[in-house]
C-alpha cells in the first residue's frame, strides 16, 4: 500500500512540476525582455 501511494504522490508532484515548466516556457517565449526585469525585481 505504501509503495502505491508513493507512486501516486510522485506522479502528482511531477505533473505539478511540468505544469510550472510549461507556464515558465510560455512566459519566456511571449516576453523575453520582461523576464529579465522580473529576475532583477525578485532579486532586490
């Protein structure tokens, strides 16, 4: 039972991670200049 639930958790985590990657890729493709501004803003 533990093994099965771990598999499910892994799958969910991976799905969420992939979603984040997709959204980041979209943002980068749409506005590359804005991305640089964001980086400096979040750093400061």
